[in-house]
């Protein structure tokens, strides 16, 4: 009978040890879960920052694209204006040639009159 009591006592100690191990494991699991939650929060914050940065870059690129389009439109206007000015300069040059020809004719007429 003493042997049976000793056996029950040993098994009780084993159960107590198993319970302590389970409690320790539960504590470890709780610590791991807290670490996972902390890391998840940090990653989420980092992702939010990255998303904010990406949004800022997208806005900047969009602004640059809009400015480039405006610059292209301005360049087209300058080009059109330059073409108009070139046409005007050509007209002025043609008129100057006509005036030069008229001046030469007038000089010829004046010479004839003097003769």
C-alpha cells in the first residue's frame, strides 16, 4: 500500500511539473504573441509611411508631368509665334526688295529727266 501511495505521489509531482511546463509554455506563447503584435504594428506603421511616401512621389511626378505638358504647350506657342514672325520678316524683306526695285526705277527716271 505504501508503494501505491508513493506511486500516486510521484504521478502527482509529474502532473504538477507538466502543469508548470504548460504554464511556462503559455507565458512564452503570450510573449511571442505580444512580439508578433508589436512587429505587426511597426510594420503597419512602416507600410503607412511608405504608402505616404509613394503617394507623395506620385503627386510630384503628376505635377512634373503637368508642368511638362504646360511647357510643351508653351513651346508650341513659341514655335507658332516664331513661324508667324518668320512670315512677317519674309514679307518685310519682299517689300524691301520691291522698294529697292522702285527706287532703282525712280533713279533711272530721274536720270532721264536730267538728260
